C-alpha cells in the first residue's frame, strides 16, 4: 500500500481454510495507524478477492458492526474479539436486544474468575487473566478511573474481590 509514493503497509491473505475462506489483512505501519488507511485499503482490495473474506479489526460497538455490514455486504464473516470482552452483550444488542445488566456482568465475571482459579489452580493466575478482561470491561462503569488504577496494582484474591465489589457499586454507562 502506498500513500503519496511511500509504502505505508501491505495487504495480505491469511488463515486459509479447507473451505476456500481467507482473511484479508491490511497491515499499516505504526506511524500511519489510526487514520483510516487500513479500512481504505480493505475497501480497495475486497472487490478483487475471489474467496470468501472475513473482516477482523477493532469492532467494539453495534454501530461499528452495522456500519461494517452495510459498507461491505459481501463479507462472509466478521471476527470480533476484544469487542465481545468489552461488551459481553454485543451480539445480543446487535440483534436488537438489551445491554447486559449488572447482575449478568457480575455472574459472567464471577464464573470466569472461579473457572480460571480452578483451571490454573491459583487465584493469582486467575487474577492476572481477569485483569485482561477488566482492561476492556471497566469502561462500562461510570467514574471507574480510581478503581481501574487499583485493579492494575492488586495481587491478592481479597484485594481483587474488594475492588470488584466496589466496581459493581458504580452505575453502568
């Protein structure tokens, strides 16, 4: 990919499967990332693709998901990773359903924490994994900045449980 004669990235096909599906990737140099060049490159390359193409890239809201479906109706699939961690009800909302309630989020996170604790045999390992989820999910709660900092620093199970209890006293955004 070129911008004013300079190479700013590349378009690649990855993740071929036995059904003729591929993922079309647009890697943008760090200096040019975040300016929409990846989407422009994807839009330019998609019509040239013969195999079914999957889109993968920072879909975190239903608005982004619906806009992508409208802009690229020929996509065979859309991969959503961090978006579903940031909003576990994303698919339900995309289909017209309600956002997750506090009780649903609490149940999901408690089950995940206890499952990780059992799987890894250590609450400390579970806490490390849960911090990754909270990195994306904390933004569902209003005025969570102070607790987000505490969450990053904690190490002990009692600290984790205390901070999570405090987070769930905050209103959802």
